[in-house]
């Protein structure tokens, strides 16, 4: 009789511990991606959001260039406007939103396995911004006959001139300001 009582208590303790651990595992095990998929992972800060006063096509071209430079471009969802890439062992998603006029919102999410990687998200976001700057100063713009109004690369004294780095006075790169906002979130 004592053996049966001990056996039932052990079963009760075992299932009392097993049920909450399973519930905890399943509740904390799903994270949404910009493609509206649920993937296994622990919740955490893994997104960087930036807004640029640039056309959608230019921002998308810059994002594709950055993702191809750092890893492999895996997918381009034209309906949801999401780029997916693999960088080392991480999955990186870049969501583009052009719902606001003249502003393109970029959301970068990176996950290494089941863990958030905010550092990689931040690095990819900074590289997209840098690529937008590089794309802005095209070879035609850098020539002495620049026809872009207020181009910072125009020679001093020309009609389209603006302050040139290293020239007299401070540099003025307000033609291409930094992103409107930077946000982090999950």
C-alpha cells in the first residue's frame, strides 16, 4: 500500500513539473518575421527601424547591394516588400515600407538560430545608409560638370556648388541628411 502511494505522488510531482515546462517552452518559442511567418526563437530585441527621404527603388537597390555584399540573398517577396538573406549563420530580413509619401521605412531584423542579433541588425542598417550615400554621389555627380542642383561634390564657384569637404568653410551635407528616425524594438 505504501508503494502505491509513493508511486502516485511521484507521478503527480513529475506531471506537475512537466506541464509548466512544456507550456513555457511553447509560449516562448515563436517569433514573428517581417514576412508574417512564425519561427522558433526566443523573444528579444532584434529589429532596427529607420526612415529615409529617398524613393523606394533607391532604398531597395541599396539594401540588395548590402545583403549581397555580406552574404547570400535568399528571397525577395514583392508582395510584402521583404528581402531575406543569410549572413554567416544568421537570417536577416529587410522590410521596406513606402506607405508614407516621400519616405521609405526600413526594418532590419536579424536572428542567429533561435536568438536575436541586434548587433547584426544595426550593422546592416548602417551599411544600407552608407550605400545610399555612395549611390547618391554617382560618377556623373563627381565630375566637374555636375548638373545636380546643390550637389556637395560640385567644384566651388559652379552654379550647383555647395561646400566641398576640405574647401573653405564648413562642409554642408544637408542635401542628404541622416535617417529621419532610428528605432529599436522587437
